[in-house]
C-alpha cells in the first residue's frame, strides 16, 4: 500500500527538522518519494506556512513553530517546570532538562542550558541524544503516574551521587506544583 499524503508531508517535515535546510532533490531522495510529489507537497505546505523556501532550499516554517509551542506533555507542566529547572542548573552548574517519552523517542520538553555544547542537542523538541549521561528523577502527576523525568547532564569528573539530591528535589518541586 502506498504512502498517504499526510505520511508524505510528515516525512518531509521530519527530514527538515533533522537537517535544517534541504533542496528539493535531497528531500526526494531522503524521503524516497518522486520529485514531482515532493514539489507538490512542499508548495502546499509553503502556502500554509509549514515550510519556507529560501533560495531553493526548504526549512521548517513559522506555522510549525507556532503549533509546537502549543504542545504540552501534561497540562501546565511546562509553566511549572521553568523555575525548578533554572534553579537546578544554577545550583549544580550544568544543563538540566525535563524529558517525556513519546512513541519510540524521549523528547526534551523544557530545558535550562548552561553548557554551550548542549545548546543545540538539548533544545526543547529535540530527541535526547544517545550516549549522553544524565542523572534523572521522575516527575509525577497528582495520581502518581510518571509523565517524564528531570535530568541533569553528568559532566566528566562529576559524581551521579553528588547531583542526585538536587535533581530529585527539582522533580519533586515540579510534581508538587502539578498537584496544586
């Protein structure tokens, strides 16, 4: 069975999200779609603001940013996570994130970035990169379901034990704020 129009459009968006900007031919090859189909989909998505064409190269459009800003893994969690994440990263002087499982990925939902090298790989919406080490603690809903984790980057030379108390405190603060 062939790919649906929505599957094709999302395949293009996934490639653009992963690569930043790509040309028509590159997108057709990577998505294994005919160039004419890719061109037609990109034209439609450009009219809707989902993609932008800059000198023949396509990238994610502003409308997708707007849609992404409306998503939350649980009602109110992003609002209540900001302050505890900032306090955590300031206390332990390393980047701290709130992650949530989604399908076959673990996504960064919110971040307080301290280390320059974490700026692009731990931005909200990114998939948590393989190979990074973290100290983590669960964030729970009022009904005790785990909705995600607060995690701190484990730098070279840092002990997980030294960070675990602060990470646990931040996770409990977010969980408590969700309950109120």
